[in-house]
């Protein structure tokens, strides 16, 4: 087994390691200037098979602010689409200090990790989105620094990669997560992660969305349709079916009436579907702060993997 530390999913990290990276992310955010030259002379390869705004910007800006350099690689414009992934990964890792990969399949990410001689960060795959979950927890900790461990988070939407990562990180930290997930296919659920949350007593399910949000500190939602399929004509029928099924679970002012919950969304937002524009722009929304925190979360991961092996 390699001694290189990677971030593919939180199930590969211990509870104490996860608690440590959360504390470190807070420190990085509060002391940005301290780390301005830490990546001098180092490069990060950013490999994209999926579209991106926040992952691309936050990693590239983060590496730049740390004094390093980020190299953008489009999967289809590289030889990753032509050759064995592990061979290309080994070559790439001989040129850079760290690799961030945003791929469609977790299986391909694991092959890439196995071929790499440097740390690999999962920038999103079909099963996990650990960097998003770290930014989410960073947002909660910064929002309520004195009692964040007693936080109750309610996620409403489709069981997806973000949910898997939220389950993992909340289980490690003792934060309670309630899921309202009318759509939860076997392909999207990682049993090992769910079992960890159940064993820790941090994970529960609720069918009635109004009961679920009643005592929540944060209400979290996400797109009902994977971003690469949202505008795909081939996916139109399934998209319409999903929208019809999920509309009763929309995060809107009526749902939030009588609660003090703040609202989170990992973006991109499809206003009028999973959430209304009114709620996105309301005072209870911390969505854009949540998105901004991707920058400091990314920095913390880069620094931890490269400076604390």
C-alpha cells in the first residue's frame, strides 16, 4: 500500500483526521496571509471530465494564492481519453506535486489514484464530492462557532454524491443529518458510508418534509438532475418525471415558514425547481458564503496533503 495520502472520499479518513482538516480549514480561512508562499515552485494538475465553475475557480485561485501554479487539463483534449488511465496518471504525477481530478466515474478515479505517485484529490465523481462537504462544514462552523457540534442538518432532494460525502463527514464529527430523499437508487448509495452514519447515530430519514425541517438548523438542497444531463434532450423524459415527483419537496418560503433554518445549496442552482429564487436571495440563505468557502476548503486540503504526509 502506498503511504501517499489522498482525498477520494471521507471513508478513507479517520474521524480524528476529518476533525483535524475541519479545524485546519477554519485556521486557513482566518489566516490566509500566513500561507501565501507555501506552494511556491509547485504545480497542480487539474483534470476535468465534467463541467465546472466552483471546483475549477477555487482550486486554481487557491493554488495561485498559495504561490503555486495550476494546470488545466480537459480530459477529451488530453491523452487520458486514448490511453490507460494509470499510465497517464503516473506520467502526470512525475511533473506536478498534486492532482485534482473531476471525473464521471469513481472507478476511473481509483485507477488514476493507483497510478499516481503524488496525492490525488477527488474534485467530484458520481459517488463522492468530499471537497464540497468540507466547505459545507466549514460554512456551518464559521456560522455558529460555539455550538456547531450540536447542529441539525436536513438534506432534501435526490440521494447523490454530495449526500454520500455529507453522511461521511457528519458521522465523523457527530453532526446529525436528516435525509428526505424520495429518489435514492442503489447505484447512488454507498452502503459502507450509510452504515457508518447509522452506527454513529448521526443519520436518519424522514418522509414528511415539513416534519424534517421543523427542528433543522440548516436546510440543504441540490439539483434533482445531474448537471451533465440537465440540458440533454435524451434525458428530457426522465427530467420531467423527476421534476413532477420532486416538486412537493421544493425548498420555498412556505416550507420554511415557522422555522429558523438557514438555507444551503452546493450550486449550480436551478431556480424554480429544487429551490425558489426568493429563498436563494433571502436573508436566511448562506448559499454564496458556502460557495465562497470552497476556496479555503480547497487550500486546506492541498496544504494538508502536501505538508502533512
